[in-house]
C-alpha cells in the first residue's frame, strides 16, 4: 500500500488515536527530528557509544534522513528546510 493510500484510509477514522493505529498497522510510522535523532543514536551508536545521549552528529544525521525520506516521498524537502 502506498503512503498516500495509507493516509487516506487513516483519515477516515473518527479519532486521532484510531488514525495513528491504522497507520502503524500498515507499517507507516511518523517521527519528528527528536525521535529520529534518538533512533539514530540507538542504532548507530548503540551501547558501545562514547556518549550517553544523542549528540549534534546524531541530530544532523536525523535531519539528513528526514530530508531524504521527504525527497523519496515527492515532497522535495531538503536538509536546509529542516534547520
């Protein structure tokens, strides 16, 4: 199912919780810069990291990932737009 079809189907629900559950069931997740930063830190730095919390490098990687996802979705988002 495409992102647009999943969103269209989710928007038919009466509550935002039901809409989010619909998206998640279809494998569509939403993340903001903070969530993406934490996820990147967990995946790429892991338990062997020399720092406990996400740092600016993790945040920049999150911005780049969000921009890349936006470009593949056709939004034309760029890294500069997320700064």
